[in-house]
C-alpha cells in the first residue's frame, strides 16, 4: 500500500509540474524566481518519493521530501506576502479564486501532512521485486518533466539570477540575436 501511495504522490507531482510547464509554454507565463523555487521544492518532494520507489521505503527519503516541502512552502508564503497588499493584482492568473502560489502553499502543507502520515506506517524497507509498468512510467515521466524544467530554466535565466518579472527567455533571445 505504501508503494502505491508513493507512486500516486509522484504521479500527482509530475502532473502538477507538467501543468505549470504547459502554462509556461502555452500561455506564455514565465515563472518568476519564487515560482522556480516552488518548482524546485516540488522536485525535491518528488525526488523523495522517487527514491522510495527505486530503493525502497526509507525515512531519509521522506526527509528529503519534507525538506523540499518546507522550501516550497516558504517560497510560496513569501510570494503570498508580497502580493497580499490591497489593490495588488498578484502574479499570473487565478484558479478557482486563488493564485498558483496560494495553491502551492496549500499543496505543500498537505504534502507535509501526508508525508507525516506515511512515516507512521510500519516500514518494509525492502524494494519490491516487481515494480510494474505504471511505477516505471511514473518514474520516467517525473525525470522527463524535471529535465524539461531544467532546460527551460536555463533558457529563461541562463547561469545568472533570474529577472524578478521575466518577459522573455534570456538565452533563447541571445541565440536568436546571433543568427
């Protein structure tokens, strides 16, 4: 059951990262530095679940996930506090009345609670003999979306600090200007 929950959590994290990536590409909403930190936190959470699926359930893997949740929650809370002033339209669009960084904070808190519950489960530290195709596809999908986010972040920011309010892909613009 624990492997199923880890697989489900990793699939949801992959879907959320994929959704953010699609919004970035299709709607042209480039992620700000705090958005990128939230993505990094979510990637760290996913890495914890990925490690559990690959090497067996370990408290240290949940520790990685919890630390990622804390980083993501701190970044999303910082962004909420930046845009809480009256009349501030916030950054990006809203979904069901909340901006994505607000949903991000709620998600990170839920992840911390879920990880805490998973830590209460009696642990079988051995790897499962047959992980199955669904687990393998989930793991591969997560790695693919992480690599896609890495490439897009490099195109957006290069090897320098990202702009506070990005409007274009820095490296992509530099490549276009050379050709």
